[in-house]
C-alpha cells in the first residue's frame, strides 16, 4: 500500500478593481500569479467571476479571478496563505481578501 500525502485546495479570490472601482494594474496581478507559481509549481485561474458584498452599509460590486491551488495540507502552507492575504490587502488596497481552504482533497 502506498501512503499518499494529505492534500488541500486553496482558492484565492483576486479582485480586479480597487475598492474605488479603478482597474488594478495587470502587472500587479501578474506578480501575484508568479509568486503563487514559484511556490506551488502550478495553479488554475478562473476568470470572469462577479460578486457583490456590503461593508458598513455600502454596496461593492466585484470582478474577481479565482486562483485554485492543490497542494499539501500543512501548517506551513496555511501560514503562507495567511501572509499572502495580508500582503494582498495592502498591495491591492482592499478591505478584505478571501481565501478558501478545503481539506482532505482526493485526486482521482
């Protein structure tokens, strides 16, 4: 029997616009994607997602890309994604960045 590593899927929701509606420069997005690729070797980018959220009674419309990464489920990776979240909030001037983690991913 072969022992397999426990995997998790992380989904990073990357906004394409600043909170004031101006488009985020593609160079910034490219640097984020390069950083993810250098760390994990691969990702899947889903484009054209739209969302809506309310913060302090103000409505925000979002255009986002989802970046999906399947990798080892580890505390080290959890820390890395938490650091990425803080970095993206500052660089992209966002009130919040969402990163979703799904544990116990099975590759068929």
